[in-house]
C-alpha cells in the first residue's frame, strides 16, 4: 500500500471515529435533555413555557421577577412555585386555575394581597407567605382542606380567616412575629398540629387548654412576654422541643415531669434561679436544658 493510500485510510478512520464520538455526545445530550424534562424543574418562565406540560416545579427566585404574567397559567401540571424575595406585588388570577399546585412559596416578597381565588387550589399542601406585605387573609384559605404547612410569620395581621379552626390537616403553623394581642383560640382546634411557632408576639399568656394540641412535637414561644405557663403544658407528652427563651418566667409547673419525650428545653434569658434550674433538670433527666 502506497503512502497516499495510507494517508487516505487514516483520514477515513479518523472521520469515522469522530462521527461515532459525535453520535455518542448527541445521544448523551439527548439523554440529559430527557432527564431535565423528566425532572420537570424550570428556573425562568420563558423556558418553562417552551414545554409547559412537562414542568412540575418553577423556581423564579434567582430570576427575581417584578411581576408574574398571566401566561403562568399555561403550566397546567405545575405542583410547586417558588418566588422568594421578589418584588412581585400582585398575583395573576390565572395562577389559581392550576389545580395541580401543591406548594406556593412567596416568602419575603413584596406581595400585597392574596385573592379569594386561592380557595380553588384544593390540592395545596404548603403555603408560605411569611415576610410579605399581606395585611388580611381571605376567608377562602379555610377551604384548603389538604393544607399541612402554613407560614404567616411576620405578617401585619391581627385576625385569622373565618373557619380557620376547621383546617384540621394543618401540621405546621409558623405564626411568629405577628401582632396578635393574645393567643388565637382558633389554633386550639387544629388538633393535628405537630409544629407551632408563635414567638415574638404580644400574647403574654398561654391558654389553659393548650393541651388540646396533643400531637405537638415542637412548641416555640420565645420572646412572648410570658411570666408563667399553665399546668396543662405537662399534658403535651409528645413534645420533643420546647422553646421558652426570652420571657419573664421564673419557674415551671411540676407537670413538666410528664414530658418524657422532651429532648430540648430552652429557658435562655428568663429570671430563673439556679435552684429552680436544678429542680427542672431533676424532673427532666434526659432533656437538654438550655439556660
């Protein structure tokens, strides 16, 4: 075989090998594309609308939109929408036509209101409104019978929607830094609550029938102007964490010895004597008492 023939053969082999490589790359890229579609996560609305039925989660936090256009309603299979720390003030009504939605997170956004249409989202499980500018919650929230997580921390509201006590599916309620003057009685009807944060409020007292929330595992009451806690607190035997820091409490009832599942008790910055601390530790030998 002459030199020219060898050169031609080498070139042909190289081209063939390159073709195989490109084919592999293209196939790999195609698989990656499929995986992204299967994952169904989009980070800007424009790309999400290219294949709207394939998008299950839309996270616009990094995109930092100043408004949410009505076209978001085209994402008929959307389950989760996250727009944290945005300048969005008004939500399009088309958003509330997406029946598949399970999670809405608008934390720390400029949102000024939540329309009554939110009641259409019958599959909603989580609603995060903490740190927004919402001053009133629509009564229709109470019709969200599947809602398990509700975050209204740091909202300038002083009342709960009518029918709130009927939201029996709620397991997590983040209620801290609100301006309620006292403990809302409606909360005591939420018998499936496992996590309740009602810190940094003005309530001053804990109701005697707090033990109606018998499934509570985490109760946070820090910086709430409390001077005492009721004897019934000891009936919350599923409690694993109790935060009473930054109050005016100088002692705890003997009933807390019933809290055998308690892992942590925070009493930081309370006027409690060392003798009382020792008494509490004796009653709760398996609890980390922070003071």
